[in-house]
């Protein structure tokens, strides 16, 4: 094995060429886990990039005094009373990322973020931020819950949303 192959194995180079050739990338579940974890740790404001006209609608004053403004997707999904406008922005961001054909975010990861935004609104705020029907929501929450590559707190949020939806 040459020194270059140690740091750039041929399989990694093949994937790079596939991306450059505008081919859809088949992400492994291990890749999805890493990408999902990375996305959860991303800065909300950098990723969501709310326009100035949207920023005032975030109503950040609704955050409880003992809570801080969520800075990451992970924090947004975990806090007791997340700003609903921020959840809507996260949902819209994920929906747009899923619709883009440039593979900037794997569709599975985008779908998970989309579903978790809806789940957080339902569980934490008792609000629906989607027009999806209950059956589609159940399938989405169940899908998130059954992905091993999604972290336990996110899967638990999906499970809570599913239980809440079943009580409506």
C-alpha cells in the first residue's frame, strides 16, 4: 500500500468522483449517523439563516427565564418551551434541504430533522406546525423511532410525539 492510499483510500476517492459527477450518493447508515450527529450540533442561526424580516417573528422572549436560547438543533429539540417560529424555520429548512438535488444533506437526515421539528412542536408546545394528516405523521414518527443511527433523545422525542398523536 502506498502512503497516499492510507489517507485517501480508493473507495473514498470513488465517492468523491461520484459526487462530482452529479450522481446520487448512497450514504451508509454509519455515514447517516455521523452526518445526523453533526447536523444536531450545527448552529441554528448559521444553518437556518433567518432573513431580517423573519428574525422578529422568532419571538425569543417566549423562552423561559431559566432557559437559554437554543443554539443547536439538539438544543432546540430538547428545551421545554422552544420558540415555535424557530421550530417552523427548522422544519422549512429541512424540507428545502430534502428537496434539493445537490446532496448537501442526505434526504434521510433532512427527513429526520423535518419530522423532529414537527415532533418537538407537538410534544413541547402541543402545537401542530404541519398540514400532514395523522397517518402520515404516525409513519414519520415511527420511521424516526426505528432508525438506529438517530440518537436516543431524538428517537424518544419521536416516540413521545407518536404517543401524543395517538391520544388525539
